C-alpha cells in the first residue's frame, strides 16, 4: 500500500494596519502593544481550541447587505450613565463598548457591532457626555472620550481603529473586501473622512459652501469606482459605516438651515442613502432627524 504523505496547512495571521493604543490596568498607562501581543488576541476562550479560533478568522464569509441586517428584534437600549451613576464591574471579563447615543464617532462602532451580530457578545455602555462620570476617565479610558472598547482587560479607542478591530478579531460576516483594488480604495476613503467632515462643517460656520459641495461631489464620484453594488466598494463595507453617521446628520441640517438638498444632482448618493436606510443594523443606531438638527443649531447658533 502506498504511503499517504501528510498535507501541509498554511495559516496566515494578519496584523492590523497599525498598532492600537491600549490602556493597561496594571500600570494605569496607555500602551502600544507589540506585534506579538496581537497573536494573544487570538488565544482561545475557555473550552475553545486554538484551531477553532484560527479557523474562524480564516473562513468568515464576506458580508452581503442581507447578512448585515438585524433580525428584526429591536435592542432595548440602556440609559446613559452620568456623574451620579456607579461604574460597571470593569475588567471582569465582559466586553463593553462605551458610546454616546449622540456621538457619530461612537455610532460607527455601534453599527459595526450590530452588523456583525455581536449584540450578545459586546455590551453597550452609554455615557452622558454632558455630565460624564469621573470614574470613566479615572478607571476606564484616560482620554475621557467615546468610543472605547473594553476587551481582554484592555481599553482601546479611536473609531476607525475600533471598527477594523471588531471586524478582524470577532465573529460575524467580514466587512472588508478581499479584492486588492477595493482594499486600496477603502484606505483612501478612510483617510478622507476627516477632510469630508471638516469641509462640510466649515459651511455651517459660514466659511464657504463651495468646500461642502466639493466634498459631496467627491462622495458622489467615489460611488462610481465599483459597479457591483450601490455602496462605496460596490458591496456594503466598513467604509459605508465610517461615513453613514455624518451624512445622517449633515443631510437634514443642510436641508433645513440652508435649504440645500445634498442628493440633488447626486443620484448615486441618493441611492446609497436609500439602501443604508434598509439596513436595520444601522437604522437602530439612528437618531430623530429633528433632534440632530436642533443639536447642530445649538452648536452653530452663532453662525445662523
């Protein structure tokens, strides 16, 4: 009988695009973990083999829009914690996402959690940003802002880093494409998010509407890059999540305050908004447009 040669299995471990800042409970300092620490993030949970974790990372399916939609059961949201609230049992093994219901940056991570179906795995801890509890800065996140993720006895921040972190190290459908061209374009669009936001907000301050119009034109043009769907990368991805909270706010404010409909002359943007509003994982994080407009009116009242 001919001997059967064992086959070799190659396992690739992907490192994140750049190190993430973490808060070390033991030293009470923000740390930047070494590359080897990233491997520790793949360590098994109790009663879970290492190979199972690696297999999960290798075989996660690419997300379709239907795969990222919620089950139809609306999550019961906890009340926001303020200066009179007791802290949760921090670093007890529970994964917590600290957010504000009104913060677009935190909303990015909240949407990602929902799209990946992690509602039972990652607990929401909303913070009242107008009346923040002192323990949040002292015990949880020294930067004293949201979002922040408590996971594996560390706390990480920065919204774009966190949505990539959730996609890389938690289960659920993958929200970034494998296609190299789409990966490259996704990084270009992630890099543009700050410019986009600042350009639009500048018009709120009376510093010129041309910058805002150019920013929305850039977005419209971006939708033409790939023709296999109505989203930034064709198919739904983290890039859509990165922009959605801001366009959710900019659209009604510009409509009411300046009488500008950002979808006029931008049919791809109009279609994108329509498709995003079909995604319950996203819409369950949305605020009442009237509330958003009033919030911006207060913020930019000196320029009205």
